């Protein structure tokens, strides 16, 4: 059978096998030969063995050449490698552009007499080669760049100028993203070199491929982290007036530990030096390959860069100026490739020659990123479009702006992911809470018992016991349940059990400091409330201090202000009025000037602390200011301020206040009662409180009929809401009895006091109401003339109150005042 003659059969060379041809193509590519062979072996498993053998032979010849480079004389000729033979013989078949046959170039390795140990060549470009060397003095591995020259040891002067310029430009850039230059020198024969850190890692294009394939732990987020570091590096270079002009995946190295380096500053432009243009030396030296991915230089238009990553002003220099925006475009092309898996202008797996890509670039923009990959995220695609605008004036002006945009996207995604995670966690805990609370209603058999057999508090108490001694295997769910159940107990009059649960919750959250701090803060605030109700005021103060210490640094300032306000109110109860005043004044300074109504609660607390110190005129002035800033949207706050302003007059010993002051107090209290009725109706604890204050004022004025009516309204309100043993019932009894005594109706008053006395069994009152029940009891005893019993109760209150002497003195003055209003003069001094 006739065969087609081999076109190279008569040139003295044996025909090349398919593996040799493929190996030659890979040598002409823009990635390391090792990475290219690995990928080719995966794609062509039948050739894998032959390709690996070609690679071993390539390494053997390269090592042999390097081993002899520093020792050979000028007349010793090195063996010719496969790549060199192939490029000479098959350049047409391999579709490699060439400027014509030139003399053989070799690395001009300096003779340094043992200063460095030469290991291997690791890269080669159009100007120089990079060698791996060892520094025996400092015992470290370095990379050494040397000039390419001829076999006689000579290099063109323009190439040498480019080489020295690259070393000096790179040395000016001290940044973590730029490999530092350690030494620029030459040997005795003038063979120049410079040393740098040896970067162990891979090129960005490999990382993009891994992310596209989902291998080696790479994904788009990791690529974006690299791009951010590239942006930071270029932003630094731009701040020094240096434009890279050849940013591409092959010039970005990613280290094994997350380092990212922008390499090869040989084409960089120094904006401040108009006469400094490396292209002049490049053009007079030689022409580079036009393979896709390789740097292109043209004589006619001085185009410099890599076509797929080149900006329009680089492709057509007459149409625009070079500046930071030039590198911004290149950043956009990197993002384009990260999103689509391909560089701009490539539509298939086979790269186009550089000159064809250049013509496409000069004609117009590449296909839209979302046309190439419809799954590309809108936010990243938009950043890519902005960076790759044809007109430099339409692009972001710096790499730093791109960095801010990318970080904004990543921050938004991180926040969204965190919110989604929180929502999932909350949903999970909500289901677990629901299951737990549902099981409380079920017997062990799973049946639902009649609700008549168990009270609500018994049910809650059962859940509390289970939580205090169970669910250890689900600590976060247990903490949530503890807090949820404690909130219910606080609202339903079981502060003692709530305190137990909250102490367990806060201890659990302290054991897990990385849980949400906001929830820990809220737990301490609720614990302070429970302890305050139980009259454990010192412990409550400590809980609020712990809440303040737990507030996250990034929490809204309002959170801290709210806790400080709660602390000031607590200190007023304890009798530390001066400290409460200091906190309240600090809060007023911290508050913004608008809205003005936000100042009212702080002004109310400040006036209370000042009034309790005896400065009632100043307190009234502060309350006047508070009432002046309250708007119509806060009627409840208005009623409270009116009550306290009247209180500054009613706290004055009977007979010392003026008629005008009492009339003003009567007007304030009449208004406050009307507000409470409109908000809550007649049956309300707050309405009852305002009614009692109004009755007191009317009693002072002498309107005993009006006072009696107001006192009976207060008593009716609380009797409809609470069991008769409730302390608010006793307080209402006491005010009504005081008015009856003042009216001379002693028999009715004593009968009322006896009725109240018969219902005051503190053993039937929950823990949180026992202290206030004793305070109500002492009023009943004092009005009934049982002064010794009243004094004993006052002493018990002093012991249990956990308060400062000023609070104890105020309690005694209040008892003396209600007695005086009744016509009874008595002193309860300690």
C-alpha cells in the first residue's frame, strides 16, 4: 500500500511521534510544563506514559545543562533539547509565530565562586531566565533571574537595560503582594543577576481551572480573595506612580499558605518619568510570540500587553492614555475569567493566536459575562462590566475602588449567610421549644390530661424543674428555653423561679462565650429584673453591670443607654440617689438632640434622684422640661411625669406646701388620671395608683368627699384585678381609711382596717410581693394605732430591704405623712 511521504523524511531527522508533537505544543504554551503535562495526561490517558517519559528526558537535559553552566568554558556546546529541535523544524505545523531564525540564546549564569548553589531552571521569558538557587550563607532557597544571551556570553545592551530596569522598579515596590528583590549584582565578567524570594505555589490560571472543576478545595470565593489581594497590590503600585500593564493569570502566583504575588514588572510604566519606556528596548531587541496568553509587542503601534487581558487603550494607543485605569481593565478581565472559566474573546477550548485576539479587542467588547455564563451573580457581573468599560473615563479610577466594590459584595453575602444561618438556628430552636412546651401538657403515656387537674403555674414549674436538671446534651436549646420560660414566669408573678432559671441561663452562656452576646445581655437584664422584684437589689445591680460588660462592641449605642437607665432607676430604689443622678446626667449628654422626646425618660429619672435628695424645686424644673418635650405619641410618659411633678409637692410635709402648689398638683393628677383611663380604663393598676395620688392631694386640700370617691375608685380597680391579699389592695385600704379618719368616721375606718388586717397573710403571697406586702402592712398597723407592731415591721423591712439608709428614712417619712394626713401625729425615727 502506498503511503504519503513524510515531509521531513529527507532532512536527517526521524519522524516525531504524536506524544512528541503534543509535548512540543505544551512547551510553547504559557503554563509550566509540569502543570501542562499533568493536565494532558488526564485528557489523553493513552499517551500518559509517553508524555511522562518525555518530561523525564526534558528534566534530565535541563539538569545537565544547569550543572555545567557555571563551569563550562565559552567553547563548550550544550546538547540541543527536544523543544529547541521541534521549534526549529515544526514551527509551521505547531502554529507558532516567529520573527525569523535567530541565534541560540542561553541563560548567562554568573560565576560567583560558591556564593550560590545553582539548582535548576524554573522559568524562562523573552529577556531572562529564573533559576532556583540556594544561599549557603543564610541557608535559604532563593530565585535568581539572569539575562539571556548568546553562547559567547553576550547580551544585547537594550536587553540588559530592560533587565536592570525591572530589578530596580520591583525593588522600589515594598509590598506583601510583590516579591522583594534582595540583591542586584554581577560577576567579574559582567553577567548581571538579581535575587528574590522563591515563591512556591501555582499560577492563578491553575486556581481558576480548579475552581471551575470544583477540585482541590477551590471555589469562586477563594478566587475573589485572591483578586482582592491583587487589587490591594496594584493600588499600592499606583500610589507610587507605577502601572503594571501586563496583569494576567500567568503573572499572578498563589503561594501554598495564601500568599498572592503580582509578578513580572518588566513592562511596568513609571508615570513620572516620561522618557522611561521599556518598549523602546523591547522593540530593538526582539519580537515576542503572538500566542494567546503571551505578551505582544508590535513595531507599528507600540502595542504592549497580553491581548486577552489588554485594555482598549493598550490595543490602540492613539485612542487613550495609560494610567491606573489600564490595570483596572485587566482586573476586570481576571474577574471575567473567574466567572466564566475563559478569558475574554475566547469562545471555545482552543485559544486564538494573539494577533487575532488583538484585532477582536480593537473592534469591540467581548461577549457579555452573563452571556458566557448565565449563572454569574448579578453583582459580580456588574463589577466586571464597569471595570471593562471601553472608555477609560467610564471605569472605576483605581484598583482600590474595585476592591471596595468587591468587599461590599462579600460583606453583603457574609451578612446574608449569617442571617440565613441564624434563621435556621432559630427555626430549629423554635421547633425544639415548641416540642418541649407541648410535652409539659402530656402525661408520660402521651395523653392530654384535663386542664382542671393542673394550674398554669404548676405546669410552668414542671417545665422549670425539667430545664434546671436536664437537656445538657443541647446546651443552646436549653439556654433558649430557660430564657423563654423565665420571661413567662416574670410576667406571671413567679420571680423566684424565674431567677433560678435566669441564673442557670447566664451561667450557661458564660460557659459558651462565642454564642450571640445580645442574648447574654438580655438574659442579664431579665435576671436583674427578677432580683429587683425579690428585693435582692445588690445582686440586681451586679447583673446590670454584667449586662453592660457583655454588650458587643458593634451593638447600637441605644442598648448601652437602656441598661444604664435601668441601673439609674435601680439605684434610686436602693437609695444611692447621687450615683443615679450622675448616670442620668451622663445619659442626657450622650443622647442626640433629636428627637427631643427621647430625653423625657432620662429627665424623669434625673428629677426623681434630685427630688429624693431633697431638691424639689430643681426636680420640678427638670420635670417641666420633660413635659415640654413629650409629644402626643407618648401619653403614658406624660401621665407619669405629671404624677411625679405632683409628687414633688405631696412629699413636702403637710402644712408646708402652699395653696398654689396644691392646686397645681391637683391639676396635674386630674389630668394624669384622665390619661390613664383613656389608655387602660378604670380597671388598671396604673389607674389605681394615679387615683390614690389624686385622693391624697384632695385630702390635703380638704376635699374629703372627692378624696373618698377617688380612693374608692382605686380600691375597686385593684379588687377587680387581684386577690384581696395583694399589696395594692392593702395600700388602697390604707388611703381610704386615712380619709375616713380625717373625716371623723373612726368606726368606719377601724372596720375597714380590720377587714384589711384579716386578709394580710404574707404566707399566701408570692416571694416577689412579700416586701411590698410588709410595706402595706405597716401602713395598716400605723393607722390602726398599733405603733409598736408598725415599728417592728419597719425594722424587718430595714433588714430585708438591701438598701441604703436614705431609702429607710424615706419609708419612715411616708408612714408618718399618711398618719399626719389622718390626724395622727407619730414619729418612727430609727
